[in-house]
C-alpha cells in the first residue's frame, strides 16, 4: 500500500462544497497507478467559511480517502513542526506539498520560508528516512498581479525552493520539484484569484501527477475529467 499525504494551505484543504485537488489526485491514482494506494493524514475536514473553521465534511463527492495535512492560513512555518508526527502516525510514503503563499503573504520572507522548507524536510526524514516528496512551487495569485514586491518574493522563493530540493535530494529519500501548472490562469482556474475551481484543481493534481510520472515512472499521463 503506497500512502500519499497531501500537505498544504487553503488551496489544499479546500472549502465546503468543493471536490479539492486531493480528490482529483485520488481519481488519477485509481485510474493509472498499478498498485494499492491511499491518501493519509491526521485531518479530514474542509474549511467552513461561515464558521471560519475547518469543521465541514461537505465534499462535492465524499467517496474518496479524505485524509490530509492541510490548513486554511497555514504554511511551511506551521507544517514544519507538525510533519514528523504526521508522517510517523500515518505511515506516509509520499508527501505532496503545496505551501508558501501564506508564508510570504503574512509570516516570513523568501529566505526565512526556504529555511522552514529545510526544517520540514529534516523533520519528515526523522520520522521516515525513506520518505519521498514532491514540492509544488508557489502559484502566483491575484495579489502578485498587483503587488510587485510580493511578486518578487514569490519568484525568489520558488528559486530557493528549487535549490533546496536539489540540495536535499538523495537516493533513499528523493525530492521532486513539480512544474507550475501548465497555462494556469487565475481568471479561469480560480474562483477568487487564489483558490482553485474545478479546472484549477485538475491543473494542480496534474502538476503533481506529471512530476511523479516523469521522475519516478509512477502512473500514466494525467487525464482531467469532464466536471
């Protein structure tokens, strides 16, 4: 059983009524991975915007392993101290990580955020020396379109993230850098300039899937559904 743990912020946890890219990834694994697999993590809920808390189970389709380690407003800063226990308790094999936007927007600059990436990797490996990781660069959002200093921080962090992945990659515990989702457009792939709609969910799932296909030979080409 190959255990995948999605790790992320509001784009990964999703909110009430959504499918989430986690669901799209699960569909892809079911269709193209030739062995048993599941999604794992210490959390299962969606974010409820009315309650302003992660208390919803109202998935658009709840028929999939909904476990994850994601939180609305959480970033590398928050996940680095949590990842070791999450990996250990959930026996994760592969981490699919989409973090950084919230860090750069509210908590840490690019260099500080990159330091938290390295702490995250160290803590994950302490829990599982053979953990595999796929890291997604920060996708520019509506703020980056109008706030040039913020956009520059996003660009710098993505460069530092790629460097960290290259520096820390090792045969026993490989790290893949996913590519930014192809042709991702905040006007058509999000519902508010940041959070993915159905097409955005597919594009994010595809970015992870293609990294694993090309880097590890895991699965076939990603094929988006019709919804």
